[in-house]
C-alpha cells in the first residue's frame, strides 16, 4: 500500500520539481516523512499503523527522483559515475543505521520498536534542514534568469509545461515502458535479497535475532563498499557493462549466500551478494538520468523507480508463499523440525531475476556522458525535443549558469581567440 502510494506521489512531486525547481519539493518530502515517522512511534493498533504507512508513501514518493536529479545535474560529467554510486548507497547506509539502532537501542529502551521510528524521524528532519540551507539547482537558476529576461508569465509557463509533457510521452512511451521493466528487475534484486533475509536466518538456519541482525549489517557493509566502486568504473567501461558484471557476480555468489550453516560463512555470503546487488545499483541513478528525456529528469527516473518498486513489492510475498510449499528440516533444541526452505526459494528467485536483469540491460539504451544539464527545462518551449539545448545567445544571468556550461563557453572562446 505504501509503495503504491509512492508511485502516485512521485508523479506529483516530480512534476513540481521539473516545473518549479528541486529544492522546496524535496524539503517538503523530507519534512513530511519525518512527521509520519514520528507519528508511527505513537500508534496503538495495527490499523493505525497501516494507515500511517499508507500516508508514508506520499512523502517517500518524490525523494529518490528529486535527490538524484539535484545531485547529478550540477556535477561535471566526469564525476557523475562516482557520485551516482555514492548517492545510491545512501539507501544501504540508511539500512545499516536502522539495523544498528535495532541491535543496540531498541532492546535497551522501554519503547522498543517505537524508538527506531523516532530516531529515523530525527535523521529525516536533519536532512530537510540541510537541504533547505543549500541553494537551488544551478540549472533552475539559469532557467529562471532566462524566463525573467523573456518576461514569460506563469499561465504561459503552465501551458508550455503541459504541452511539452504530452510531447515527451508521445515520443518516448516505449522508453517509459523499458525504464519501468528495468527498475522492476533491479528492485526485485534488492527486495528479493533483503526483505526476508533476517527471517531466513532465524527460521531456516536457526540463528538468534542478534546474529541475524549482525549478518544483515555485514551484508550492508558489502553494499556500501560496492556502490561507489560500481559507479566509478562505469565512467570508464560504460553503464550497461558495469551493471552486467555485477549482476553476474550475484549469480556466482548465490550458493555462498544460502547454503552454509555457520555464521562466518553465511555472513561472508551476505557481504558478497550485496556487493553484487548494490554495485549494479550504484550505476542506476546516472543511467536513468542519462537515459531520461532531459527536461523531465526528475519526473521520469522517479516514476520509473517507484513503478518498478511497486511491481517488486510482491518479492517477499512470493518468497513467503514459496516457503510454504518448499520445506526442509533442521535440528532445533535437539528435535527435528520442519521449516520453510527459504534458502532454495531465495536462490531461485534471485537467480531468475538476475538473468532477467542481464537481458533487459543488454537490449536497453545507453547515453553515456550525456550533457543533460545543458538541456532546456520542462517549462521552456521545445523542451521535449531531442536536441533542445540551452540557447547560448539568449539573455540570461551568467552567474546562474551551471559551472559546466560556463567552462565549456570559456573553452570555446579561448579556441576562437587562438584561431
């Protein structure tokens, strides 16, 4: 329910971001998430908790698309691969922090699980304050300066935005479908390898909750280590090839991930499998940004991500249902006990999804090194056209131009003067 709402609200916040700028829609997202996390710690019934989690999708919906577009469009092209990996592993870092809080704070407080939500609320609010203090995206400052110089009114901008959105959907509908399928595969990889993993360790491997949490933490250390590395090497060998290499690693490490019975071996498997999963994921923000229609690089990647996430939300239910039908036995307290064979279920699911991701990646597009920051924004006429770059001769505030554009202009001027 939360994920379904996220997809709906990503469309809204993505449109607001492409229309009015990156800063304040993202701040609103983060503040809303913080308030809902705070409220989750006070619920008294499961119905209340479910209702709040449904509302949680409103805030969560826009964060990923707005954050990636803000971070990547203001960086030099050469740094975007590395930045993509670092940015994406904020997900793994958040997962790691939650696991650490669950391991240390939750057992030692009277409020138990509620303290986890309250701690998360503070982190989200801190992020909102930091974003509010930072400036707007340089790309939008440039667009606003141009808009002011041309005297474009609000009603005309809205009409232009609607018209360019229709043109984009008409021209890129096949790309939209492809992006959703790609993100469904990638989200199945992450959810399929993470959501039921602690349950697998406790149920099928008879680990204690403490050991299951520690193994999860070790796995996320592998994720953090690989994300930046994957993004970095994609700058040199290409986005799709990097993703394929890491997904192949996932397949190679599936046996180590599910078969061992000792803590050290299975924790090593968790590290390796998440190294593969998040190494491939580290390329996704920049791959989607470069693949997107440039004027809609907040809406397009965010909606594709959330729709793919919605499709993959069935991963844990698929694994749970598979566990009801595939059984194994373990020795528990000296007694032979029948338990779900989550090792086999997870191995099959992740293996099949990995094969799908390799296929969908191979057949897809790549626009490595795209200068999307030079493209018109969504409320400028002609923004949906393929080559709708900024008109360098148009009146604008030079201080508002992105650094990469200014550097290119200076280089061109030097070349002309030299000739």
